[in-house]
C-alpha cells in the first residue's frame, strides 16, 4: 500500500480551498498530491505511471513492474485537469477527447478509478 504523506484532513481542506477558488499554489499542489496518493492507495501497482507536473507522480495498477526507461503505461495531465478528474468535475472520456490527458499503454485508462472523491 502507498504511504500517505498528506493526511485526509489536510487533503480535504486543500480540495475545499481549490473548489472555492481560494487555493494558492502550495495548497493546489497539496490537493493534487492528495489525489495522487488516493489513486495509489486504491489501485496499487507499478504498470502505469501517472504524471501531474510539477506536483507529482505515482505508479499504480497491477501488472508488469517498471524499473527503467519509459513505463509500459503513462498518463500525463495538468494539475487543474487532474483536480477536475479526481473530483468528478470532468470525466475521463471528455478529458481524453479534449486532449487534456495524454494516455498510452494497455492499462492507461483510468476511467474505472475516477472520480477519487465526491
């Protein structure tokens, strides 16, 4: 299981500030990292790397372990898009169709895992 660095209380507070439009950059980064930790907890593994630059990256979903080079599956998106996906304000399909998410690899479809919070 992924080790949490951001408590649920801190993460939920950061998300609340973001939803209210009151999040500064450190708070937004905390909200992004909180949702990445939530994803890693729900879908442990190493076959897909989820990148949300510059805030963070996690490896998730069971499958072949990635050790070097480009992982077999990569998802990359912006902080704003990740927050919208994680909170249900944006669907996976809509984000992919709009080009807001780059996803490659057999396991890189996160639609069954999102949203992460209500």
